[in-house]
C-alpha cells in the first residue's frame, strides 16, 4: 500500500523536463485565469500597459483641470492624467521649435493656437473645443466706479476707454502677449469704429493706453489679491474669472467689473490634441475631452469661477460688483483682423521684435577716430539703441563672419526675448563680442538665415525687423549668390506681415548698391556713415522711422 502511494511520485520524477514545464504552465495559466476572473467579476480591468497622458494647461485653468481629471480617474483606469501648469506663451514657442511638449493642450484662448501655428507649429489645430469660457472685462476700483455713477448705473467701456472717456488711469496687459489685452484692444477699436472717430483720435487713445502697458513677464496676472492694480492704475483689462478670484481672496480693495457693451472676444479655453500624441495616448486624450464636457466637469469649472462654453455664469456674490446674467460668448475675430489691430498698436507704443546681426569680421578691428575699433562703435550704438526700446520689446543678437560656427557664418549670442528680462544679459553678451581676425563678411548667408528665423517667429503687435550692422560687402564665395538671395527674400514676403531688413553700414568698404537691393525687396532701408559718431544718430533715426504712425510721423 505504501508502495502504491509512492508510485505516482516516482513516475513523475522520471518524466521528461518538457512534461514538467507543460504541467507547470497549465497550473500558471489556470491561476492567472482565476485572478482575471476575480478582477473582471469585481469590475477592475487588467492593464497590460499604463498610459501616461500629459496635458499642458494654462496656469489659470490647471487647478480646475486637475480636479476634473481626478474626478474622472475611474473612467480610464489604465490612464494616468498628468496636468502640467505651463504658460501658454512658453508652450506655443516650444511647439514651434518642434519640442514634444505634451499630448494635449488647454490654453486660455484660441489666440495661442494661432500664435503657435504662425510660428511654425503647423500641425497644431487652429481651433479647439471650448470646455469653459470667461469674458474680458474692465476691473475698476470702487472709487472710480462710484465716481462714474455705479451702482446706480452700470459701468460702460465707452466711459472708461472710449475716445472721449474722462481721464482715468487704465492699465492693459500687453496685447501682443496676452489674449485679455488683445481682446480689450479690439474692443477699443470697435468703439472707435462705431463712433466714426478719426485716425488721429484713435491714435491718441491708443497712445494713452500704451503708457500703462505691462507684460506677463513683469506681472503673472492682471490682478493680485491684497495688492494694488499693476502700475497703480484705476482700471485694468482682465477676465471675469480673475476678478471673481481677486474679490474672493481679498477683504479690501474689491473691484467692480465693467462688462463691454460692444463685441469683445472672450477667453474660450480650447482643448486640442497635439501632434505628439500617438496610439493609446492619442485615444486617451480624445476620451478626456469627452469627460471635460460632462455635467460633472462643467460644475467643477463653474466652481472655479469660469462660465460654461455656452456662457452660463458661475456662482456670483450678491454685491453687484459682477453680473450673474447669462451671456453669449464672443469668438476671436479672423486672424487678419487681429493682426491688423495689433500691427496698428505696435506703431503707437514702440514695441518691437528685433533680430540684430553684428559684423565681427576682421575688418571690424580697424581703429576709428576718437579711439576704439569699428566693432566698439557698433556695440555702443546697439547698446544706446536698445535703451530706446520698451521692456516688452523683444531683442536678440547674432554675430556673423565667414565660418564663425563651423561652416555657418552666424552664431547666436543672445536669444530673442523681452528686454525687461534680459537687459543685463544683453550688456554681458555685447561686452563679450570679439572680432574674428581671419573672418570675412559672411553677409548673404547670415542675412538670409536671420530673415528666415524672424519670418518663422513673426509676432503680431510688434514692429518686426532684422537689423544688420556691418562695415563691408559679402566675402563668402561659397554662400548663396545675390540673385538667389533676392529671389528667396522675395518669396518670403507677406504683405500683411511686414518684415523689413534695416542695414546700418560703417566705413568706406560698404557697397550701398548691394545693401539697397537686399533692403528694397523687404521694404527696408539702408543707412551708411563714414564716421562712428554717425552710428548713434542713424540707429535712433531708424527706430523712430519704424516706430511711428500718422499724424505725428510717417512710416
């Protein structure tokens, strides 16, 4: 009997390894099937692979989006949603540079989708699905509001920013870099058109606003609870959501919202799936949009002070500082309209985007009367010219000579960025510029490379230009020829997006005909001086000529 009980064990021990492995596999599969059955029975699916869904969101909407994602986590159990609070300007710039930023994007406005596409991110959708919205209003201090008749009568934009408005200190987020500022500027132009005001009157109104413009880099938001309005103004353009948040977080200094009586574009908070999203991540991004449009998600957005995509308002305090009425959202106008408004704005507030090329070829080491070299005189003129520009103007610097950076004739020494954030870096970069003793003047290739870069990054609301400071003519025999250069520059022209090349030439080796031919194609100009003292005057004249609108000066 004992022998019978041991027989199966002995028999198994003499079986081949294949049989043993087969038996083990059967047991393993049976166990896995049992576990899978239990999980299915409990309603918890197995995840072969966890999907990480990256969503870049404007900081103003990121907290609400993160809460929505958490509330809907069970709907996509194999997907982890990572909400990244990112400034929309940075996301647009990185997308244009081809970076893998995220799988989906939720900026404040369609304004940023267009900006990304205009900078070269052509695969980014030009429009998205609005998941929430908020109108652009004028946030007014109670002192000014009461002086204007509130609360007995509602505040109007005409009385605050119209061409015949009584004097009040109005602040504006830079319209070239903030959709609330752009919306407010469009509203000002609509008021002027409705009143059939003259160009001179409109220009005067815009100049008044331009003196109190602040950039997003200087101020994270138009409104900061517990603090005065930026620039100590009485009125500032902002979103309704920002006013709600400000008033909820401050005990004194609450603001009154002036709602526009004309069509002013809202912040439409569009959700888009980005080109980088592939496979299951793309499917998860599309599924998330469905979840963002549910009643539960709408309640979360409304709880954070936003309106629904159709304009239904959030809960409002009962103090009449904001209005709880339902409103129809106003979309951003066509890109051509926005560009025209911002281009006119750039002329009255002297805001520029300038890519500057400095010649560092060997001839720039020549001594000039009064001491120093041609390069020293050129650098001084560039420094003094930069001092003319507003902090929200953008400036970048390239040096150029033959084969300066490997086979390239140019090298970036300062990226294009707002001056307010990099004036010290500009001074350091210019101080470090040195002449290339054996370098020739790589004019053609460098000018074309700079022009392509400036065209790709052309910015509405700025005076966009390429500034070339040189003492010679093209000396790179391996570069593109003059005829081919002119043909390519002509191909790159866009009448509604002007981008002139301005040449400032120093010394007797300049070929004015060569420079005139290049500048003419782009609508630019050539300034030549034999004396370094003339560089400063020329630089100032060039900027002034490009920074004015009638009636005070002609472009």
